[in-house]
C-alpha cells in the first residue's frame, strides 16, 4: 500500500493557503437572493403582529 | 457625512496601485471582497475578535472588518492573494501544507497574514512569539499546534 501509513497532503490544501478555495460565503450566482433575519427585540414574548408594510415597499424585496 | 457618501482613495493592493471610490462607512473588508473581488480574505465575527479578516496595512496585521476603507488612503495593503509569487507558495504557505496546519481552511488567510507580519518583524521567533502573534486569530477546528510547528519550520528555512 502506498497511502496507508504515509503522510499525505490534503487535496484542497493548496487552494486554502492561496485564498482560492471557495466557501459558501464566497459564492455568487446570477439572480441570487439575500436573506435577512429580524431578531426579537425582547428576550421572551408572543408575536401578535409584525408590521411589514415598510419592508414590503422596499426596492427589490421578494418575500417577507 | 453619511455612511454611503463616496470617498475617493488611492492605495496599493498586493503591489498594484488602485484608485477607488468607497463609502464613508465602508470597511476595508467590504472593499476587498465586494469591490475588488478579493474573496480570499474571510469575514468571521465582524467585530474584530476572531482575526479571520486579517490583512497587512503597511506591514502591520489589522482586522479589516473594523478598519475604515476611507482611512487607508495612501497605504499599502497586502492580502492572502498577494502572498505567493505566482505558482510558488511563500515559505509559510508551504509550511502550512507540509505540517497539515490546514483543516477547514476558513481561518487560514488571517493566520498566514499575521504570521507573515511576524516573520518580517521577527525572522527567528520562539514558539512563544508565534503563540503570542496568533493570540488574535481564532481557529475553530483548533489546529493551533500544527500552525506553530509550521511557522517555526518556515523560520528555520523550511526544514522540519
């Protein structure tokens, strides 16, 4: 066996030390949408209503 | 002045002079990744804690996520893309490969920039110097030992 017991370099190592490796955050595809999370301003509570009017009126918003 | 207000700057990025329009509130990390498509510099915590976004400004390691882009006018910036000499990896990059210091790889650009600065200021560091230099860089795979070994080997001229 030529691999077992020997020290091998990882196949993606060079791309990673060059900064060439593409991670999820580096990926851009045409027409890609971006999501934003709105966090609750209080630690514990019941959501009765969220006023989405201003957000829905913003340019480029597809979904709320 | 608003955060979006354009500011004209000229700086050197990896040896190339760049004339740029950046936002007044823009971070250097945003400029590098979004305007210059230099995505080798990674976004980690966005609050200057993890060191993932480290670049060199005039040879000094800086967290680019909390560095104003408008303030780098006239400065020399180096990123991970500028470390190798074409095909040839820098001694530190090669040592990282040889010592299996790369795991998921997300922190590696920042680690290599920090260690490049150390190497330039302190060519014969002790293991303690390396650990101190890396104290601002977080690796969540926790492979620090291999990185210290790699930095020491690179300082010794690549011999293990």
